[in-house]
């Protein structure tokens, strides 16, 4: 019986193609917007999470947040040895090391590119930096304390399309800010643009290259005992740094964060954007639902005499209701299915274009089964709900009055 209802609804919709397509536009636009934007949002969320996923759970990052000066000068109010030594005195802190980040010009094979360099300290602090960034060499080796005039490059420099005409290998000579360095190793790919596109260089070499003093840092990496209370360690670090830098609580020119906190902040922003998307798409779907209601009301009026004939030969009110209810749900479902298809195609196309334009995997689209299934189910629900009132009106028509109806 139910199969016959679906066949009847399909035949009715096919006889009113133009009106049916116009009715489904609202649902189609809303569902396509939801699928495309949520898919892009989830892809962005996964990409961002992967950017921080390489950091361990026993790491705290302390950064100077007073802004940056002119190129090569680092932070306006950078961290110093005073802050580094104070952090090392905090209970639960096992090791701490500072590093500097500098942007600059890289030249290879008569091609010029711009990127940033990360300093590597000496001794035990080097081991900490390697632990924090989980550094491993794919080709060649990592830097050592005695390596002057040598660098290690991220994996993207070894790729064919690195922008320098050919891959850079261990043993190659490159120029950083017009000074020659030898490449001794290529890092394993991390799927993280911060590491895959970085130049690792010993701290003394980098300071000499950009002319920075020997006691300031952009970031201090802290490794703590995983059995310790991370909240207490974080509060203690903040308290000590406020005293060293002579700032009041709430006016800090530095930040102390775990990778998890950074991710939570980013995810909160993405969630806010997605909620905004839901609201905009919801308005479109609401308009589509009202369109379905209007169409079904028109269908009831046009088919009043047909309804009267069906009821006169024994059709029950429930059968009449079910016919119109299924038809409205069918309109919603078809609009939703088309919306899902176009949403997936649009988001995938935009993500592909973004990756080509930016040369980064940060832009991607991710579609979960529950997103697609939920979109289809929701579109059916919208059609069915907005078709309920017209279906009830059709079911309540009196057979004799309906058969007398003249359009």
C-alpha cells in the first residue's frame, strides 16, 4: 500500500514539473548551503587540529604578545633570559628553552622564496625542542651543536613543486638573506605547514644573520611533569612572569597556553561561524518550507473534485492525508538530495581551487555520513511538517461538497 502511495506522489509531482522545481528551490539552496559550509568548516577544523596535533600533551608555550617591530627585530617586548630562568624555577617544570622565529629570503637554483626560520638551541635544550616538535630526519640528519653554516629544511622543500625549480636535497647549498648555508637534512613530513615549510638553523647563526641580541626570545617551550597539576603550573608561570615583566593581572603582554587551549580557542571561533551559517541556511529552508505549504494548498484546491471522487468510492481520511503528506515529504526529500549533491560538489570544488591557489592543504572539505544523512532526513521532515496542514485540509473535505467544486 505504501509503495502505491509513493508511486502516486511521484506521478503527481512529475505532472507539475515546473511548479515542483520552483517549490524545491528554497529547500535546495538551504541544504546546499548547510552541506557546503559545514563541510568546509569541518575540513578547516580538521586541518587546524592537525597543525597542532604534532605537539605533545606535556608542553606549555609561552609567547610574547606585545606585537612585532620591523622585519628582523622580533617582538616589540620579547621574552628574555630573565623570564626563561624564572620559568625553570616553577615546581613541576622539567625543562624550558627559548627560540626565535624570523622571516627572511631563501634563494636556491636562481629562484627566490620567502619563509621563516626557527632557531635551535644547544645541548639539552636542543633535545627539548626536538621533543616539542617531534623532529625526525627523512633524509640526511638533524642539526648538531657544532653545525655552523648548516640548516635543516622542512619536507616541502624536497618536493618537485617547491617553487625553486627542483627539489632541495641534503648537500645542497642555499642562501638565507644572501648568506650561504649547507643543507644537512630534510625533515619528515608532518602535515603541518609551520614545520613542513620551516628552515631550522642553530641559534647563534640565526642571531648573527638577522642581528638580534643574545638574550631575547619569541617563544619559550616548557616541558612539565605529566603527573603534575597543569593548571597550577600555568598559574605559577603567569604569576612569576607578571612580577618579572612588571605588569598587572589582566594587562599581560605575554600568553601562557597549552596546545589544547589553543585548539579550544580556534574551535570556539569555528563553532561561532558555523552557528551563523546554520541561522542563514535555516532562513532559506524556512522559506522553502513555506513554498511547499503554498504548493500543497494549491494542489488541494486543484484536486478538490479528485479528492471527492476518491472519498466517494471508499478512500478513508487517513489515506487522503497520507497521499498529500507523502507528496510534500517527497518534494522536501528531492530538494534535499539535490542540495546535498550540489553542496558536496561546490565545497569540494572550492577546496580544490583554494589548495591550488594557496599551495596548502589547509583548505579542505570533510563530509561525515551523519552530515549527509541528517541533511536528507531534515529536508524530508521540513517538507512533511509544512505539508501537514494542507494534508489535513484535504482529508477533512466532505465528499459531496468536493465533487461539486468547480475551479
